[in-house]
């Protein structure tokens, strides 16, 4: 058996063999990332299903109060929860899984192979893209089923949905990758990753309508992407005249794009400068 | 103990014969040690045909020198074992050779390249067996197949799974495997890329004796195939069974280096002859055990009851060596 398993002449004296490319390797990693994610019950419930569960719950409790200007609180929650869902499957997903992979040595093991580092990140992009699209679809479906959410009818609204989704996902993913280096162990990932995300969801118009958030907290929320993402999504799913409910009395698309792009730039720099394949204990 | 040690000096052939390169390195654990990293001999080391060539390797953690001037030559096709107590510098050394850790001094060439700077094509030629506690929800076949895809000339994943003894468990998820099975998966991931050089850091820790024997068979097969193997171990029997040569590390230095059968002059130093005499068990230390036995037999006019002739075990030698360094 060994003679067939191991070809003679293990010495690589011949011409340099081509190493597998980053894209092919990355896409095949991505497939297994997705498979692995949906097999892990804890990740599916906590990262993927929780926003939908909370949407049903919060919508049922508060959903029938009218917010005025033809907007139901259910619609407000749906738009905000889609932003929260994007944050969950990108920021929280990557922050938790990468810090766990670093702790258990998965990253170190990969670093010991000729796998191109880019392939690892391509795999994560596939994971985040698949999870986030699925998350948004599920949340829109819940919103339509329970809270009279209507799909956008104008091309402009679809375009807004597309760019808020894309910029928001990329920004949150990069921050998630950068933050994954902070927890010293997987046990610390709750205070470092989950808790700030939870707080941001409360003050960014995800769990609580943004108009109900005290102004000083609104100002803090405005520093981070989540507030802008949920505002952008409200502009997609709420009637145009509901813009008057926003603190700026407008949807602020320009500011939204700028803030998200700034976070993408900052996140990219942080990732490139701080990403570690090993834990700090490994030296 | 001093004399015992001086006899080692002759065994440290690599140290004595080597062109004088890394010894000039500053032995203090000061930041200046780092400045010596690129010793002029690096180019010379890289042109060498050895699988691993190390001169004056040093690594400090704070004021402590974990590795304090190691010289090592491992030939292609050799199975080499690093022995030593915890904290002797085994893992630090092997991780520097794997390119995982930076060194503070000395020169290193692994398959002709400096691991601190080597790229993907170098990584394609080495295999590293790491022990990981938990794994994601992927199956044995998925993981081995995935790792095979990282290499330019991988082994057939199905055959590797069979080879490490995980045949029939292809669809089992990694977290459902027993500890021993998980170790085999670690080995499968380390060898699927068909490495020229395989690193194994305490590969059989936690194995039961039977699993350890099976693992040894696998290593012997890989060695027969021409794979160079560097392993660290706590088990003297493992080093004796597998290694062509062993080095005993103590306090960051090589205390002894040589063939495990003759390490410490095991084959030539005194033997113990013991037998049951009418007034109790007798033991004598002798350099000429055959003569003692012949004299005994002649004196007793035939058989010698309870006769044993023993040499120091590798463990005895090892304990002497690491004791000497403390």
C-alpha cells in the first residue's frame, strides 16, 4: 500500500512545481467555511438566527404602535434589524470565529502550509457574503410576513440597498477581522466582540427606534457604521416622507457612504498592521 | 560527572568539524544579540546539502536564554530526535526551524533556505505536525482534501487517510474523533503535502502503547521513503526505536549528540553482571562482562543462577546528561 501511497523520489529536484493559486484555493476554502458554519449549531443560532428571532419578538411586542408618517414600528425594526443582521454575520461572525481559530492553532497550522494567505481571506469573504445575503433575505421575509414590509419598487432604492449592503458588509468584516486579534482567548470574546456590538445595536436604531435614543448616545452611535447602515436601510424600506423622523430630517446618503468608506479604509489599515496568525503567547 | 561529559566532546562531531561560523555570536541575552542574526555564514549554510544546518542558534525570552548556542547538522533522509526535559528548548528550536519563531542569534538553513525568510515554495517542501485541541465541524476527508489542495504535488488524500489508520472514518467530523484519532488526523495533515522534511513535536504524547507502536510504523515507512524527519519526544524508547541520531538538549544547549545505541558510551562503558549467589544477589560493575561470566561459570561448575548482564539504558544516560546540566 505504501508504495502506491508514496511515490518514489520524494526529493523535489525537478523543475519548480506550480503552487495552487489564491483564488482557486480561496474559493474551495470558502465552500468549507460555509459548510462548517452551518454545521456548528451555536454559530447558526447565535450569529445567524438571533436577529430573526429578535425581530419577531420585538416586532410582536412593539410592532403595532404607529410611528407616524405612515411608518409602523415593525417596519422600523425590520430595517434596523437588517443592519444588525449584517453586523452579526460579518463583524460578530468574523470576530468570534477568527479569534477562536487563532486560539486553537488553526491559523498557525495554515501558516505552516504553502497556502497563500490571501486564500484564507477569500474563504472568509465567501463565508460572510453567503451568510449575510441569506441573513438579509430571511429578515426581509420575516418583515414582509409579519410587518407589512414592502420590497423597494424604485431602481434607486434597490441601488441604495445594494451599496449600503456592500459597504456595510465590507466595513463590518474588516473591523471584525481587526478586532479578532484583541481577545486573549475565546473566553474573552464576549466582552471584546459581543458586548460592544450589543451596545451599538441598542444605540444605533436596531433594537430601539433611533428617535428614542438620547441625543448624546446618538452622537456616539454616529461614530460607528451601524447607525449609518440602519439609517440607509430605513431609506430603502420606509416611505420617503419618513425622512423627517431622522435627526437630520434627511436620509444623508452622502454622509452614510463617506462614514462607511472611512471605516473600510481604517479597517483595512488595522487588518494589514495587526493581523496575527498566532496568539501573543506563541511569541 | 565532569569526565562523563568530557567524553561527549568527541561525539559532538558537528560542533568540532564545522567551519567556524556561529560560535562568534554574543552569548549574552542582550538586544545586541539580535544584531548578529545575519551572520556572514548564512550564504554558506544555504548552499550546503544538509536538510538542516544550524550554527550558534540562540533565542532569549527576557533575560532567559531558552536556546543558548545550538549547532546541528541533519542529513537528508535522516530521522533525528531531540530529547530533553520540559523547558530545555526543544519546542523553541523546532519552531525556529519551522519558521514560526524568530531567532535572536546564529545561522539556520533548512532545505537550503533561511526559515525566517523562506516563502511558499519552501513551505511546500516541509510538513509540520501540530497538535490541536479542537477542530471545526469538518470531516476527516474534507480536512485532508483541503490541505492537499494547498500543495503542488500532494499525496492522494484517501491513501493518506488509510495510511494514518483513519480508513473508514472519512466522514467522521473532527470533533467526534477520539484523542488518538485526532492525533492521526494531525499527522495526515502534516504529510499530505508529500514533504521532504517532516517536523513532529512530541507526536505521541497521550498515545496508548499500541497506538504508539502503530505510529512508529508509519514514521518508519515515511523514513524509508526518504523523508527527513525531525522529532522531539519525551519517550526514550521512541527515540531509540525511530531515530538514526539523537541530541539531548538541556538548558538550551546540546548536552550530547549521537547514535542512540552508543550515546554516552552505552555500548562501551561498564556493564553490570548480576547473579543469585547462595548468600543473596550479587552485582559487579565491569568493563569485561564476558570474562566475569566465564569466571563465574567456571567457579560454579556450570550454570549461573539468575544471571543478567545489563548496559546503561538510554534513559540512564539521558538522566545523567540532563542531571549534569542542572
